[in-house]
C-alpha cells in the first residue's frame, strides 16, 4: 500500500475520516480506515448498534488526531514543531504527550538503547529504494546528534539541545495507538475486540463463536503467507523483520531496521521476530529490539519481560521463548 503523507495536521484528520468504512455481518462489526501510512482494522461484537456507531466514530476521530499530533512527516504536528525547534527553544507539551515521552524514556533503557526515538538523523541517511551506502563520515556526524539521554524534559515541555536533532515515534506509535483504541473499547464495555494497525495486533475477549482470536504470523521466507498462528485473548502480537525492505551490496544484506547505537542496519542471525505481550506497545518494541540485538540476546530480553513470549526466524531455524507454545492450541 502506497500512501503519501498528509501535508498538515488538518489534512491528516480529514484523510482518516474520509477513508473510514464500517460494515456489520450478523453481530460482528468491522471498521477499516487508513492512517499512519497503513491499513487499520477494528473488529468487535456483542454490543448494541448505537454503541457500535459511537465507538467507531470516536476511534476514527481519535486516530486522526493522534496522527496529526505525532507524525514526523507533518510540519505543523507537535513532533514537527519539536524537531523544528531543536537547538533553539523549548516546546510546550500536554499531559498525554508527557506520558508518551516518559514511556519512551523507560523503553530506551529497557532495550539497552536499541530503541531510541532520536535516531531519525540516522534513518534519513538510508534509502532502500536506491541501493547505496552512506559514507562513514555522514554516519559519524549523525551519531553526534543522536541520543535519548541528550533530550531535556520537564512537565509540560521538551527541548532538543542540538540543531539537527529530531524525534521519530514510529518505533512505538502504531502500537501505542492500538493499545489506546483497545482501552477505548474497554471504557465502553466492549468485551470482544480485535485491533489491527498494519499487523500490529491486540485482542481482547474472543471472536464470534470461538474461545479466542486467531492471528497468523507472517513468513519471512514467503511474505504474505503465514508460517503459523497464535490464539490470543487479552494479549497483543507484533512481528518485525527486514525481509520486505532491504538491499544487498558486496554480498551483505542491508535491512531497514537501524541500530541507533552504530548507525548501520542491524546485521545478525535474525530474519524476523514475533512477540506476544500484554500490550501492543511492548510486543512491537520487543520484536524490533530482537531484530537489532540478535536471536540470543533478543530471547533473553523477552524472557525478562513478564507475560511476553517470542518466536524468532533465522536463516536456518525457528527459536522459541519458554512460554511461546502456550499460545498455540493443542
């Protein structure tokens, strides 16, 4: 799916609204719309038609506002204004943003720096449509303005102290939005809901006439096909990998997942990683971190997080965390 980025916050909100399409099949309500450069789906059942309509309307409005606030591609978004003010002045933030930035702080340290919201200057050096390597000098220069520890925060404000510094919340943005939409469902008494934003998925309750929601796991060796699936209720699953966006130069494969500690694409034995966790934010973060850390260290990270389980596809095998098989029905 190819979608151009909105040029303004208002355009982002309107695009999401115009793309929304709702249907109902017996008791299953389906909502689809485009946001954050991906297809978003929300399926749920077991509620009155009026509750369903209000929920779908509120989801579309909230996601449009979320993209308008946090997309780095929109100049007048909050992230756009924070990045434009780098090295110049503080930018005012609201309580919701303060909580999101506090979460970024926690996750930066938990992932040993493999998740870093300030890695955008490095990401801009790589173009997977045109196979070419940036110079070592340009990577070293970008590393000088990358580092979450440099970011200055206070309640109601943030400051990027060096010109050229920039935030990109793409590493957790969609996943965080998935969790927020599930929480919206819970607040409205919707017990059975599946939220899928570009294959970042969180399930609550069960599918109609089932005991769980069944989620397929993408096969890195055959993209678009599933190598297996998991049964979820009250959990999330996310898959990360560089098998869709990469190029090869001199026999080395360069994928799109950048290690912010080195400035280069992750290069190890991991082709793809699927992680199950209580929240989509954690599932997505862990799956990406595995791709950066590699299979052995990645599995250790998963085992350290309560309620998480993972499966890793390497060039030659599949590796599983100790709890992964609990999500595969007998």
